[in-house]
C-alpha cells in the first residue's frame, strides 16, 4: 500500500467517490468547464456500472425495459474518453480529511492505495434497509438499489421454479417491485408494517392504493410485522413469517426503503443530519469544509414547504446536485435551493403522486391547515377513456398557502402533480391557483381541471375557517 502523503502534481485534482448520477454529473460538468490540462479528475466506483437509472430497475425486472443497458446513460469508456480517470470495482474505504486523501481498495485484487485530492466530491448514494431478521441474508432474498442488485434478482427469477413472491414493504420500491413480479407471472404478496401502503401518502389516500392493488390480484397484508425469513434444507428462503402466520415464498424482495450511505463520511468526522445524510450549504459544499462537496442520495435537503431538512433519494435531485457541484468545482457558481417533495409512481395502470406535506408533516411543523378531497376525471366525462382520480389538497388555514397535494387515479392522473409542485415552489395560495390558465380540451381534461377543482374547494374551506 502506498501510504505517502506527498505526491508530485502539476494539476489540481478532483476526486469523486461514487460513479452514478450525482458523482458523474459533477465530474462531467467540471470537465466541461475546465480542460484536462487544468484539472485532473479521478472517480471511484465500487460496482460494475456507471451513470444508470436506478429508478428504471423495476421496469427492467418486470420486462417493460427489455435490456439492462438501456438504463445506462454513459458507460465507463465514455467517461474515460472525456479525460475522467474512472476506476471501476474500486471502493473508497477511508477519507483522510486532514491529509486531503482517500484510501481505495481494488475489489478484485484486494490491493489498496492512497490518492490525494485538492477537491473532493462524495456521492456514495443510499443503501437498501435490510432488517436484522433471521434468514435475511439467505439466497433468494433481494434488495433492489443498483444494477448489480437488479441482475442478481433476475438471475434468481430465472433459476427459480416456484412462482410465489413476497415483497416486504409497500413504499415506492415495494409497490413498483410488486408490479414487476405480477408482470412476470408471479403470485405476489405484499407484507407491510403500516396500516396502508404508500406511507408517503395520508392513510385515506393509501387506502385507495390498497384496494387497487388487491384488484390487480396482489395479496395485501397491512399492519403486519415481519419476524423472520424461513429457509429450507437447502438454505434458500421458503417463507416470510409474521407474528400471526407465514407466507410461502420462492423469492423475497425487500422494499422497505433506503438509508443514506454515509458510514465513510461519518468515520471521517463529516457532519450528518438527523436522517443520517450529509449536511451541505446551498452550493452543496459539506458544511465546515471548503473543498469537500456532497450530493445525491447521501445528503439531506431543505424542504421548502416545512423549512426542515429531509432525506429524499431521487435521481432528479441527484442529477441537479451533480450539475451544481460541477459548476462550483469548475469555477462557476450555482446553488440548490431545496425541494417540495414531489414523487410519482405507478402499479400497473394505477398512478400515484404526491408533493408537499402530508397531514402528519404539517402537524409536525406546527402548521394549522384545512384538508379537502375531491373526485374528478382525467378527461371530459363524456369523452372516451375518461378515468376517475382522487385529489387531496392541504392549505394553510389563515393564509391559504398551498401545503401539499396527493393524487391517486388512472391514466392522466400522476403528472398533474407537477402543477401543484410549481405552485408550491412559487408559494402560491389555493385561491391564486384557481386562476391558473391551464390547457383544456375534452381529450385532456374537464373544463375545470381536477387540481383546480381541489383548489376551489380548499379556497372555500380556508374562507369558512373550517
């Protein structure tokens, strides 16, 4: 191992830890702004792939995306062609902040070496939550966060003769993986510790998701705590056990969620927030460290509605973080103001979307609010294909400021949440929203768009003081 702290260099060096969205966006943007003669860029990635869409993995597993490589935006060879020294299958195992260097291990050879940096970007992402349960590491049990994880799951599905799948957890990952397994012809059971699926929604909206999933042939088990994963004589998983019963399983997918991958940063003494993510300033620079930046699923971000820090692991944020970091490292200036918490998903033909605060988020922030729910259709009711949707809207009681929107419905429902996301970002009131000049034609919307119907009802509730 090369332990020397001194290193002869004629160029400034940027070291990037993590080769996916945030890390390689930062490296690429820095390279655009500063040529190879001015800035050396070294990036470390412990996996086999770079710059890929982790959000697309359920659709690859389910067969909607026919090939893995369609999820890859840029290969290692393409990054190297841009004068980025990208080292695959190499894991950074230590950050020496005082010495401005990182220690990396080649995962194939086991050799280790130190690399000095002038500027450091930490983009280590998030890791799937694996509960401390008997049998959780048995063959046939899978988390799904990386392309390597997706490939391992597909290999299991191909090799397994049985057709019974259990998904543990009913958040975005769990719901999307349930759909993927249904599409592959599996009998799917979803075991969820919450009272309703999709804890990112209020329970009344989650109940709509529950009913729709059951209608798709998925067995929903809510308010159930998994106690163990049972294995057979061959050591493979055979069932998921709760306090009351067992659910047979030939494959188990863990869809419990993710945590920031910040063990490396914590060991280096870098500041972490209440959710375990790195803390940064508006320029995505790690607080208290002039030459260290962080972005993607390993950081906490400001919620513009509640004013609190949150951990929201989304590829949209990660790519923006990378662009901002790359601009700042490259000599420019950019900031990331925060988020409003917009997310959209689907299970088969059911679309699920939310932005802003849930009721419990508003309660936690000490906000007084009104809450309204309306039912409408995606198109004019008389136009063929009009589908029902439910919209729930929260507004601040005294001011009428929009606080949050949740939508559950069929085709045309999900992306309507973007209207609310823009309104939240602009700090609009629900009364101001009623005057929005939205596009209308019978194939696309009723005369009053469902979002505006909800805004009208919320405006009336604010005025009445209920």
